[in-house]
């Protein structure tokens, strides 16, 4: 007679953990929210890369801010020295010949201490440097991004969009900021999941084909309640969710190292930073002046803002999974990123973060909203509404 | 359910035929590209790129088919072979082909094994992300090893190498880079990044802000070597550009960038020289570069109505003068990496002589802006200044003996 493992025993606990893991990752999921994330992300991606049109040669040409020669040297020849795995620290090794000395002069490390050279990077702009052809490539990538946004041939164009993003990111790494970091994360996971299965031209075409087929075969017209659930949709959503939790936790916990966050004045460092904030605008300066002339108010806003940021960023990873608190955390995310967009001028970064946070919005809610919108806009043929 | 209807109307046999057509067409194109490359030593892009896209499209149509995935991997490796002239493209195609080959094996396995493999991949992926997150000092040794020896290529390739330490440990001041361009005909001009007027689009502006920030990776604060300090004080004797007042610690007045930022400075100086030469049609004889820290105003200053763009809020650190090709003209320049004072004082003349006029608001003497950056920018870059013979290293030099600026108690400047 086989013994049934006690739920409280180690075996029982292990089994429960495995079941929970399986349920968490491998339950078929609704791709509707992925479709919404794709649209939001695609719009930002398209805008960001359209903006590059002004700067194509400036950032990606042969004689760009970061020259082709420099980036090629960086990706092919930069030596990597590993940290010691024993107790002895790395100590300088003197050169024994002129070649070694030249190497040490260039890289400040002895060749025998190098574990690897270069970086495995990809960009078409390492190879295409003729201005005309660069425009052709840029135009093609923009077209791909547009197709990704509307969800046409999404499976293929999502991969091409990711490859396209890397072309810009890896060619001009010193001109990047947080928005680029988040953008590549979102596109990576949208590429893994069926992000074109909902709210896309792909879906529309498939529905049209189905309707035509039914009419041709004299079958009852099909009802499209919602796109097919899939495990890959759920995996992609979970990847997005875990990643956004890591981002907030890392951001929040690292702030604990800074005295300004503890003393509650850190927010002033963002609000009064002329390079980021809207300080050139008179109305904003008047607002700062008003705030500064009222010490109590100033302290309330700064301390409140600093502690709100800390509590939100550190707490997000723990609280957002709770059904009751999920919406509170999402509203807090909207507040935080609206503040970042207004006071720090990082609009595209905030939009990308909010797009990432969308991964926690239930698909049913999105379908409900879109269903109502469709109802108002009188599109009777395809019902994407309630399940 | 939608799924059923889709399966009915997919035109499975048509899609099936199209999938194989694309796959074999892609393979043929990639093979032909490889042969072309062997024959003519140039990549046959009009064949190769459609070949790779067709292969990808075939996989997108039947992602669960081991045969399609396996043949796509073969097609990809043909593309890899044909891409020999473009090393980074070869890398990318190689990685995608390897992924297809791996997937071809995985789809043949039982579902439970597939889930185990996917689970292991997820865990490995997120451990990698955590190794990047914890790669900023203080770093745990285990994570440091994991990042360096295991994850570095993966994270760099995917651009997932960010630590997400946004505004940590705390928000810092804005960093700008100012270039002072000198032309052969003796004319000069300033070029500054970022500049809202020149880059009104927020995206362009932010990109330039990031460029400026890349010059701000500095070596750790350490006591300034005596020889460097001696040269700087001798230069003060010669040019009348004293040290910054002792409100700022002396060791903070010279901040040397790390090798990465030095490389970036060379690049940027070269870019500006070429850009300005194209724009003006003149020959650039040199570019002086300043890394400028735009200090934050205090709430008190804002309350008093002080303009945060007044010049004394800017701390310019001289990064050297570069040739039009981005070579540092004089690595022994006495001002190299030193802060050039822009201050407000009641007596600019006395300040330039090394005295620190005490600010007493009751006297009614107004504070005047003293912009020594403009003075410094005009200086020629030449050899190290003459050092007076009575200078004793380690002891206060002649400049210091009459320079009350080294006395913190004398700090009386507005900023």
C-alpha cells in the first residue's frame, strides 16, 4: 500500500511547491493584456526611433559621438579580468617584453590576467555606414516597428523589432538611459509570448478569414469571444511580472544606501535638477519658490515623496500579488511615474514603466474595457467582449 | 471557443505548404548567399536577408514542429556561414540558429520534461538578472563570479545588464560637457551639451544628457599628489586663476575620470571638432573640454528668488585640450582635471591675487560674478609653467603663503 504524503511533511511541501510552480507558470493564459502591452510599447518604441531620425549620423554614423572605431575596439578587444576566486587579491604583473608593456599601458592589465576579450554585441550599424544605406535600414526598421505596433505578422516582426532595438542600443551605448533598458525588456518578453494574438491586425484578419469561411461553407457565423488562451501567453506575462518586481525591488533597496532618501530630501534632488526638471518654465519655478517659502509644506512634500517612493518600490514586489492590494499598487505606480514624467521630464521612461506594470492588469478587465469601447463604436461583427 | 474556429479556417494544408515553401526557399537563399560569399567575398544581402526572414516566418507558422525547427537551425547556420563579412550579424544569426536547434530537441521531449527545461531556463535567466542587479558595489563574491564567469556574455548580448539602481544611492547634480572650440583663424566658440535650445525634442535632449553623464565616471577621491598640486599653484602664479575657495575640500577640486570616461572625452572632442569644422568650414586647431557639474540650488536659494542658472552654480572641471583627432594635447597641463572657479565675490581682483575677501552683507558691497572659466578657456595650451626655485615640495609654496584661499575659516563666498 502506497503511503499518501502528509501535506505538512517535507515531501508534501515539495509537492505543493511543484504544483504551485506549475500552476504559476504553465496555466494557459489570456493574451489580451499582452496585446495591449504590445500596442503601448510599440507606440513608445516607434516614437523613440522616429526621434532618432534627427540624429542618425550623430549617433550611428561612422564619425558619431562614439566613433565606429571606438565601439569596434570596445566590442572586439576590451579585456575582461575575472575577480579572484581564491583569497589572494589580483596583483599587478610587470611586463617582460615591449609588447606586454604596450598592452599594460593601453589596458592597465597584464595579458596573462585577461580571461576574455570584447563583448558579444550585434548591430547592423557596425557594418552599414554609408548614409544612404543607413537611411534605408532605418526606414526598414521603423516600418517593422509600425507593423509590430499594429500587430501584423507579429510573430516575425516582434523578433525583428527586438533585433532592430539592439541595433541602436548596441551601437550607441553611451547615449542610452533608463527608458532603453526597460524597452528592451518589454520587447524581449513580447517576442516570447503571443503578443499578436489579441488586439492586433493578425487577430482581425484571422477573424475575417473565419467569417468568410463560415459563409462560404454555409456554417453559422462564428463568435469570437476572446483570443485562444495559451501557456506561452502566461509565461510571457509571468516573466514581465517577475522582471518588474525585480526592477522596483532593486531600485528601492539600492536607495536605502543613500542618506538623502533616509532624511527625506532626495526628491528635492530630482525636482530642483535644472537639467531634468521643468525649471526653465516659469510656472514650475513659481511652484518651487512657493514650496521653498513654506518650510513645513516643503518638508511634507519632500519627505512624503521620498518615503512614498521607498515604500512603493520596496513594497511593490510583495504587495502587488495580493488581489486586494493589486489595484492600490497599480494606482501608486501611476502616481509615481506621472510624477517622474512631470518633475523629471522622463516621459518615455515613465510610459515604458507603466507599460511594464500593465502586466498586472487582469486580461478580463482589458477585454471588458475594449468590449465597451467596441459597443460604443458599433462594430457588431466581432465581439471581443466578456467571456 | 475562438481556438476551434481558427483551426477550422486556418487552411491547414495551405499553411502547411507555405511553411515548407518558405523554409526550403530560405535554406536555398542562404546556401546561395554562402556560395556567393565564397566566390566573390562580399555578402549577398538581397538573398541572405529574405532567406533569413523566410526561415523565421516558417518557424512562426509551425513553432511546435521539430522538423521545421531543426531545418530552420540548418538554414540559420547556412546564413551564419554566408555572413562571414559581418561578424556581429554572424553572431546574431548563430545564436538564433542555436536556439532553433535547441528548441527542435525540446519539442520532441515529453511535456513534463519540457516544463522542467523551461523552468530551469527561467531560473537561470532570473539569477542572471539578479547577478546584474547586484553587480554594483558592494557586490557579493558569489554574484560577482556568476556575472563574470557565467552570465556576462548573455547579459551583454541581450542588453539585460542593468542594475536598475535608478537615482541611487541618491540623486546627483546634472552633468554637462562644454567644449571650447578654437579655429586656425583665431576665432573661438562654445558648444555645450545638452542644450534645450539646440535639442528641443525631449528624446534628443535626454540622449545628450546621457552622453555628458558618460564622462562622469571618476577615480576614487584620493589626496592630490604633491607634484600635481605644485604645478597647479605655479599656474595660479602665472595666470591668476586660484584654487576654488575652501568651501570645497581640496581633494574634491581635482577629479580625474576613469579610463572609460577618458576614452569618451577623446571621442566627443573629436566629434565636436569634425562637426564644427563641417558647420563653419574652418579648420579646428583645438577643443578644450570641461565636465561641468550643475549644482542644485538649495530651497533657501530658490525661496530667495536666486536663478539656478547663474553661472556660479556651474562647476567646470577641465578635461584637457584635444586636437581635432581627439588626442590630448598636454597630459601634464597644470589645470588638467582641476575645477576652474566661477564664483561670486565682493572683490574679484583680490580673489585673483589669492586673497579671500570676507563677505559682510552689512557693508553693502555687492557680490560680483567672477568667471575664471572664460579666462582659462583663452589660455594657450603649452608647457608646464615655470616653478619658482624657492618652492619646497610638501611645504606651502609662494602662492599658498599669500593665498588665504586655503584657509577654510576664510570661506565667505555666496556659494
